[in-house]
């Protein structure tokens, strides 16, 4: 049998190490604020490896958030692709005239 | 701060330009106008949905920047300060329009003959362009139906690409509130869009 030794932690049983690392995560109590953070990071597509793990833990507990996260990402992408409106030609000249008359 | 040449002004940060403007360099203000005029149009159009009102608001924002230049302090980012002015103006106009009631917030019927929107990307095929126009129209309409607080957070984040910190500063709310408004706003937007897709049951 393979025995994992992690210096400084005192674990000699790989199962106990696995349980000690995952159990606190899976029973983690998410607050509304941390859920908002995870979903925003997902929709911003700025996930670090750690964020990805937390996202998975969240989905294990609350699978309904997968749809929420997907919707958020899709809406953000759609809004980002809206055409960019620009100032009409001659804007600076019209502004200069207004400044001259009002300032 | 010493007066510097016109060419060097272009390399300055917004805050340095503002300082130059406070010291009497008018050209520094002109550079700020050219840097932000399109971004402000893009932002304020989401409140007015009318080109003339939009241009008025952008002009008014720059006019206030011009008039209140001496009240600007470097501790704030110039863009945050300017967006705060623009947002307050947009909110006042929006409230005024709501009070008037007679004016549609989706589209101004009097604006039908006004100039076309100027888009950055005009390199699209005819069919694609038509499809894109329809989607854009639906999305813009849904955006206008959103709760005001949700809309401002979403527009500042997804259209103006500002950071959560900047949005919190501009709207004067806590960062947690900003994030929550963005999340809930996007959900609400999806619900509004889903309603558009439902076939009429009448």
C-alpha cells in the first residue's frame, strides 16, 4: 500500500488527507456576496484555477447557479457586442460654440 | 506645473491634462474632449435613446467639466469624476422625461428623421446587418425596461467597461451592491428578452 507523507502536516493516510482538504470545501457556506463574486468572475472570463475550484464546489451544492452563471456570461457578451455609438461629425465645433457663448 | 508643448500634451494622462487645463492650457481640455466624446455618447445614448438629447447631455457634461475645472482634485480619477457628472445629468433628464409621461422612453417619434446612428463597424453583409439591427433593437429596448439601478450598473460595466471599483465610486454605492446589481440586472435582462421571444397568446 502506498502511504503519502506530508511533512509538517502529520498525515500518513492519503484518504485522511483527501478528506481533510475536500470536506471543508464541500460543506462551505457560501454567502450571497461570495456567490456574486464567483458568478461575476465567470462572466468576466477571469477565472483563476482557484476560482474554478470554488465554482465547482458552488455547483455541487447549488447546481441551479450554473444557469445563472451562463446567462450572465451570455448577456455580458451580447452587451459588449452592441455597436459603439460615436459622436456626430462637427461635435467639437458645436461644443466650442456653446462654451464660447456660455462660459 | 510648467506649460508644455501641444505635441507633448497628447502623451499626458487625463489627470495631467486636467492640471494643465486648470493652469490655463485650453488645448488640454480639447484633448480630453476628443478622448471622451465617443465614450460619453455611447454611455448617454442608453439613457436618452434620442440623438439630440444625447448630444445635449454630452455637451452639458463637457460644459460642466469646463466650468468646474477648479473644483476637480487629483485624488479622483478624471474619468470617474466626469462619469459622475454625466450620470447625474442623465438621471435628471430621465426623471424629467418620466414626469412628462407623454414621451416614450423607448424611442422618440420625433426623432425619426434625425441622423442615423454612427457605428464603428460598418463592414457587415446586408443580411447580417439586418439581423444585427433586429437583435440590437431588442437588446436596447430590454435595457431601457430594466430597473434604473440595474441599468446604470450594467451599462457602466458591460458597455463602458469600467471596473467594479470605478462603478462603486461613480454611483456612490458599496462594491457588494454594485456586483449584486450587475448579477441581478443581467438576470432581469434575460427575463425581459425571454418575454419578447414568447409567442403572443391572444
